[in-house]
């Protein structure tokens, strides 16, 4: 964060407050695109940039961008039969560690209540600089900060509804082109769920648990206490958890 | 060197003959937009039934399942023609999708173009 003269951490990606009303927290990012393949690269770049900002390891960021790309391709090809003008919505819901929880405003920073901040990941230069400057943890005032424990990505469309039970990975023993998208999505994400969207269309909900350790900050510097407990179950997935140390 | 074919997102494909082999080198992301361009170029060069077809992926930072499907098609054509198909220069992100699809052991994958001539 070379352009941060105040030496403060980045704010979480903005999201609407919600917890006080008892409603589920809204998405931190919601993007609507047309079903044109030309926009696939933009969607990939958005996912990679946002997930990197949320503290996921680089490999996990690439995996989530790939999963979203594959999901969009399936909608474009099969759901909309390559009609390039139909809507697709992509929503990101950071979960856990103060994100998306009741009273936490879905991840909005509330210094008066919690003093939480979110660092910029393994390249968190403010933390390193602050620690070096005062020898005691750097910028004061911040109590505890952390990245979300997981990210839920929801992709919705208005395509023809199909039975979610028929959306399956194909047998990989059969070497043939096509049919790999669902397998890829299920391989790189921890949870995957297809369902009907009301009043029409389909909804794909995918969750990725962040396994990058040492992203909790205490008193303005990076704490080595280890990763927060995941709030979503699932297999170990493919993430290696590289990175996560802050210098 | 043949004229580069260009995809909708700016991906280009260059083909050339080198020491008895045909080298095809896509440059850029191979996704749903670009895959048809690569597919057409592979069909074109495979129509000449080359003994060895080398697909140089060293300048492909990203590939999705449509790109993988294109290469599977090319492999099937090569087998039918009795020719050798080799992938070289694969970047880590691209290699991971082959591993996920369990195709990394199906294709002949080598590190670089020099290895592709002897594999």
C-alpha cells in the first residue's frame, strides 16, 4: 500500500449494513454482466483482484477465478444457448471473522465498536513499516483485524431451469472434449450447490475457505497466532496456503 | 511463419514449420472467446497430417475447459492420423487445469520447445 500516507489499513470492501434488522448480510460486491463471452476476462480479473484483497492465497484466487469462468461459460453455452444479451449476476459474500455476521454490517468497518481493520495480505507493508517505526506493533488503535474465514460466491441467471440433480461431473476416464466445467468447479471450491432461483433461472453458490495462516492482526501488527477457524466445512481442497506471513 | 490468427479477446495463434514439425503457438488467454480461433488453426495445420505437432503454450497464462477441450480434440485427430502431438512450455496455472481434469498423464507434456522435438 504505497499510497497510504496515513499508514492505515485498507477498509474492507464496502457492503450494505444488515445485521441489525436480522436480515442476512448483503453481498460485498455484486456485478451484473451480459452473457457475452467477451466479458469473461473482466469477470476473472474482478474475482482474482477481490479475492486477493480478501487475503486468499494466490493459488486460491486463481482457482476461484477459474470456477467463476467455468460457471459463466456453462450459463452462456447451455443456459442461454449463446444469446449474448442475457443477464448474469455475480455476488461475493465474505464470511466469518466479522464479515457477513449480524451486527457487523456485513464486513463494514466500525472502529467505534471493534476497531477492526483488514490488512492487504502477505504484502502488508503498513504492518511491517509500523512495526519497524515504533518497535511495538506499529499503528496504534487497531485492536484485532483479520480477513474473512471464507468467501461465498453466488452466480445467478434467468436461464431455463434444470434439475440440480442432473448437473454432475462426468467420468474422467472417458477422454473426450467437453463436460469438464462442473468437475473443475467442484474440484477447486469447497462447497458447490446448484438450485432453482425464484421466480426463474438458476443459482450456483460456491464457497471457498481461506486457509492462508497468520492473517490476524493485533494492535496493528501481524499476529502469528495462526489462522482463524473456518466457518464452513468441507474437504481440504487444493489450496496450499502459501503466503500468509507478513515479512 | 503464417499470419497470426486473432481471437476476440486479442489472443493470437502463430504457426510455423521447424525441423519437420509444425509448431503452433497461441499467445494470450485461451477461453471461450479464443478457443474457436485455436481450434480452427489446429484443424488447418492437422489437415496437412504433420508427423509431429507441437503446441507451444509458453505464452498462455490462462486456459479454461474450452481450451482444454480444443486440445483434446487435436489429440484425437493426431491419434487418428498417426502423428505425434506434444504440448510444451505449459505455465503452472494452465498445468493445474490439466491435472484437475486428469489429462496431465494423457498428453505428452514437456518443458520446452527443444524437448518437444525429441520426446
